[in-house]
């Protein structure tokens, strides 16, 4: 495979193809990071690279096995990771992307939530309260009892009392109402977490790693209030800070107005190492696959004449050119240029006057038989000849 030839024949659609796949791969990494599906994606990528290399080196049996294996694997991945796939599809929902996701308009319940959290902390009663945002948490939590009630202070505190049958687990607030109680959350698989963190903190962190929900944690041992979001834990020292957090959760803060250059710079430089690495990986995969892509090359080559009688001369055209379109695998077609593609016409029977000659595929000389001519323009060339004086 001539990599240099492929690079020099990059088209606009090839560049757009690479950039689009880079964006998709980058966001897939961001969305799936920390989930069970991430390791499966890494394994799938490794298998894809092995399959491509096998096909490149002509390993027939290995390629055949992988082709059968892919058909079963895709179905298994859809079944095993349907919840993660559903979340990704919800993330790319166009209505949500343009800001049509509905958040609760009334925030009267926030004061009750804050009051209940610090009431429980003061009495060292453990609690987990999930504030659902854009991502649905139903697919990530297990168990629980569905409810539909207002999150007033008395109701919230009663759920987490030790004599309550629903105190073990988390409470979900959805669109300003208590939607489910006694839920179990996925634990965080992160390492080197503080030793003082118990199961509640690990559960809150685990959920925040997998979706955009914010989780309020009340520690039973220390009587402290914390908030988990985006895979990070924040300590909440007073009710005012918790109120600010909850308001931000249900009414996301509008980003400050910035210049176009600032936004572009932030878009490029934010996590730039990850973005460059993703671009490099996509380029390598694209190069491995590009060699077997059907490809068309448009060449403008001179029309060479041969066997012209020494008594005849060409008046016009003096230096004829034709345009040919050649098709083949990219590894072969990308190496074509004027130096290895020739068009020759036999003028052994030419006589004085104007004569039209057809240009056929047989008159085009190609470097190998793996490429073929699909079009010649013009298909006829008119020569005007005369006898030399």
C-alpha cells in the first residue's frame, strides 16, 4: 500500500469522513467511559484492527472466521448493552440538543429538600437523594418502589428514618416530584477513593459517572452533606451552598457570553490530548481500510501519436490532451499519474485532410490490470494533416 499516494489523493469528502468519525469516536469515549460497555468497545476495536490486518495480509481463514463472528457479535452487543445504547441515543436526541428538554419550572421544593438534608445530617441519619436531569436514571438503578408525591421536608425525612421500611436505598426526584424510593445504585469502580467513604458515597459517585444526574449524600457516620456530579464528589458545608447546587441542577446556568475565537479555542484545546489521540487512531484505521476502497481517479494525459508517415505532418491539434477516468482499488488507483498512464493512437493509415479518430480503452496503457478505464473525454479527436512540402 502506497501511503504517500493515498495521502496526496485525499479528497474533501475523505477529510470530512475522518473528522466526522473522530467526533463520533471522541463522544463515544466520553459517553461510555466508566461503563461496562467501554471495555467491550475497546475489545471490539482491537478485534476490528486484527480483522483488518488479517484481510490486508490475505489470511483467508482468519478473515472468514471474523466475518462470521461479526454477525453474532453485533447482536450480542445490542442485547448486553441495550441500556447504554439507549442512553447514547437519548444524548443525541435533536430535541434535547437544541435545548427543548423540559426542566421543572417551580422550585418551591428546593427549600424543603435542603432542610431535610441538613436535618438528617444533624441527626446522623444516612440518605441518598438523586436529582434527575436530562439522562434517565431508571436504566441504571435497580429495585425501588414507584411513587408520585411532592418532596416536602416531612416526607423526605420520613423515608430515611431507620424504622421506615423504605429507608434502605436512594430516593429519586424527577421533574420536581418524588418518583421512586428504596433504589439501589451502581457502585463506582474508581480506585484510590477516600477510606472514609462508605457505600453511599461509592453509589452516588457510581451513578454520577454513568449519567448527568446529581446525587446528594448524607453521611451516617460523620453527619456531613456531599454532592456527587460528573464523577466528582463535592463537600456541602451549609444550606446556602446546597441550595445553589440544586438550583444549578434543575436550571442549568447559561454559559457566559464569549467571543467566537474563545469558543473555538476552548473547543479545540479542551482535552486536546484525548482529541489528538482520537484523531490519530481514526486516521490509522482509515488508512488501513482506505486501500481496499473503490476509488476513481481523473487524469489529464497527452495523446501520443505513433506510426505517422514521415511524409505527413499534423497541423492541429499540435499537442492533444484527453481526460480519462480510471477506477480501481484505492491502493492501485491512487498511484496513477501522467508518468505511468499513456494514451496512444495509431496514425499509420492517416492521409491528408481532416480525419476523426475514436479513442478507445484499448488505446489507454495502464501500469497494471487491477484498474480499468470507465470514461474517456473526448471519445473522438479530429486531426488535420497535410503532406510535408
